[in-house]
C-alpha cells in the first residue's frame, strides 16, 4: 500500500463504505475520512487509525488492515463539511433515506470551496440503491445551497453513479462486541461507475471501471445479481433454509434460478446489446460467488423488504417485464415473484405489511398496485405468477 497523499471523504461507514470503498481508496493512496452516526464505530476507528477487513470465500480468509483512516461523527456538521471542503474525492453510502440529511453538509462544503476559489473539481461517487440517485442528490444539495454557488456546483462538482457488487453479510452481535470496526466481505473487487458523471480527469482508483451508457450496467446488476439473490431468498425461505448457498444447492430451487437468470440475460442482450457470451460468463461468476459458504449470507438478509424488491422496475418484476417485452417467456422469474408474494417472515415488518395487503386486496390487485402489472399488456406474466403462487401455497415447486 502506497503512501497516502490525497483526501477522500466517505459518508457512511457500513458494508459499502467500510467493507468496500475504504479498501479501494486506501489502496489508491487516499487517506479516508468516514462520516457516520455510529458513535461507538467512530471511536473505534479513531482509536487505531484504521480497521480490519476480513475477506472470506471458500478458498480461505484474508485479513487486511485498512489505513490511514479516521472518522467524524455524523452530527458534527462543521467538521464533516471542513473535511469535505478539502477533499479530492467523496462518496455516499448512507442509504437512500439518509441522503436528505447529509445534503446540507455537502452544500456547506461546496460553499467553502467556492469561497476559497478552489479550481480542482470534487467528484462524489453515489453508492446508493436508488434509480437516478445522482440527479436526486444534486437537487437536494442545490436546495440547501445559496444560489450564488449554483454555478460552482454545476461546473466543479461531479456526481457519479456506481454499481456495488461486493457482498457483505450482517456482522453478528458477538463479533461486533469484540471489535466494533471489523468488517467482513467477499473478495470481489470491481466498481463500475458512470463515466459521464465525472468533472475533470477520472481519478485512478483500484477496481474502478468508468463505463459509458451506465443504464446498461445498472440493469445488469439489478436483473442478474440482485435477481439471483431474490430468487434464492424467497424460494429458499419457503423451503425453510437459512443461507443463500443452501438454496443454491436445493434441487427444487436451483433449476428455477437457472431459468430465471437465462430469461434476464436474454432480455438484457436484446435491450442493451451485451455480448451474450460475456454475460453468460458473468452469470457463471455470480453463481460461483453465491456459493460462498464462508460469507454465510442469510436468506433473511437477502429477502427482507419485499415491498421494495417486488417493485415494477426492481430485480424480479422489472426483469420479467423486460423479458416479456422482448417475447421471452418469464416463467422462471414468475416463480421468484410468486415466492416474494408468499414471503411472510414475522421478523420483517415489510413482509407482514405485504401479507396484510394480500389479505385485504387480493393477489391480482396487489400485482397491479405494487408490481404495476398491466392486465391487458402483461396478462401472460400475471397468469404465470398466479399459477406459481397457487403452487407454492400447496408446497409445490413444479406446476
């Protein structure tokens, strides 16, 4: 690891921030400042000036010391803005609901940069699971920023969408109790970002891939990687399994997963012009990574919040609609949608809410209101889901 000579500020020191960006940025000779509301975590990072990142897969374990790193409490707005005003690079990994809360900090930092006459751009990598997050966040910052500095925002600040592929499990409480800063993740090390989002030269970051036509890369992640997680989660839950890798090897679930990924893949090839051979190699790599037993990724984590994951453009319904639009029968994806509708884990408040919707409105109404399926245009998909939902309710994974 080279000597750190540049400053990067990362808002959010969770699975993406600490589990991925911290490694990439420090390996690229950045000193990283995390901004996070978790006081215990902030204190643990500052006490040592770094943290341990444990990379695990079926081949073994690698322990990495991530440094130089420091942390600022998320409520210390002045210190966070001061750090950001002097940084060469920034990132957000706070979750979509927290973007509005951090926008004023960015506005304050941008005003400081403008007042100081800084000519170097500030590029902000947006690592949030939200469509058009860069546009949405730019507007949030604009509203919090004095209009005098709006031209500076447009000319000197780049907001760059990213696709996060690295998987990281929930840290068990007993592990966090021993070391609040420890992070566990898989070794996967690729960060596709939108080439068009940058202002000025693209920074040299380990693992970063600046891609044109970024919509295609977002769709690839959502309709293959995320769709695979959802298929394993919802069908694995109905088989009373605990881990995603168990569902991967289940004789009922695996054929449905393979069929669903094939449907998504063919839809992506038609819409975005991906090379089919390259996409099939990518799917094979996803499946290999899903079999990471050391990661111990739970079905509960992969399945939670079905109301979001069954949205009209999200991983299952969106992929199925894309396939249907291009005359590909989404029979496998329909199993995943049906499984999501049947998901009723009492530990998940959003799952309980979904079941309440189904009880009061009925499944066909939910397919229209939640999934936004159009009965005339998408009748075939609706019928596929209804048949599979009825089968799953009987405990059958075949029609």
